[in-house]
C-alpha cells in the first residue's frame, strides 16, 4: 500500500488518471462506500497501479531459495549439482528490462494495460511463485483493491516533503536457533528477508470540503 500511494504521489499524471477512473465510476453509481472487490476489479487502471506498485517494490528482499532436485539441473546453461540451494530475487526479476520494458526501473502502470500482461505476470515474483506462493496473496490483494479507491475517493493527498525519497531497509530480527538445515534457511529469512519502507509523510484534505483534515501531517503505516 505504501509503495502504491508513494509512487502515485510522485507521478501526478498517473494519480490524475486514477482519480478520473474513480470519479467516473462514482458518478455512474458504480462505486459503493467502501468500494467492493467486484467494483474495483472492473477498474483497469486501478488494477494496473496496484500491480505496478507491487512490481517496483516487492516486500521480499532476500533470495527465494529452492533446493536443486536429485540429478541436478541446468540453469542459464550451467549445471548445478543436486543438494545445492539456488535462488533469485524479486527485486531483480521485477526490474528485468527484457520482461518489463526499457523503463522497468520506473513506475509506469500503463505497461499493464498496453504491454504483454500474461508474460509479465508469468515472471511476477512479488508473492513468490509456483507451490511456494504466499498464502496471504489473495487477502493482500483484497485489502489493496478496496482500500486504494476508497481512500482516494475521499481524500486529496500530497507529499509533505516531496524532495525526500522513500526509505527502504531490510527488516532485522534476532537469529533463530540452528536446529536443522531447514531452520538455517529460516535464520537467513529472519535476518533480512523482508524490505520495509519508512518516511511516507503526507498531508490529507477531505475531498469536497474546504477545511483541511486538521492540517495534520500523518505517516502511513
């Protein structure tokens, strides 16, 4: 959520396009309050903004480890013996220009509308992949899909400090006891698996109301 809101505020042209989509749906009596999942799923630019925010800032910062199966395997033309652990990073794959285009490092929701969506989703690793997919994915999508249009429907939002970039750091925790090989992986995950964001300070003004929302600065958590 923080990534989506931050990048929309940093790219006002995309924020305006999303606002127009939300307002058009509202005027056509196609939005409830709060917005339902079914209503939000019929808003293509909203869905593109959500996917792009997730793509450009995956919550997983570490590698996604996998055990090489019996007999080994060949990856990128190189043989990897069985028993080794290999992995890749969602941060790297999600910025691959051969998949997401020459502007893969930039926030551009239009790629999910004009580009090869099926191909991009195939390599989309924000929630992991295959049988290791995050089991909270559907709940997360439901929260974002409902919250973003409801929030932007009711509030005008501005960055309080537009010159400040969003801070990103690996979440740190105490190492877990090493009891088995599988827990050694958990020790690695516990130390640096998730990337958290800090510093999203915004000013809110209720839409349709000349009074600002107390003029208070609020940090999104």
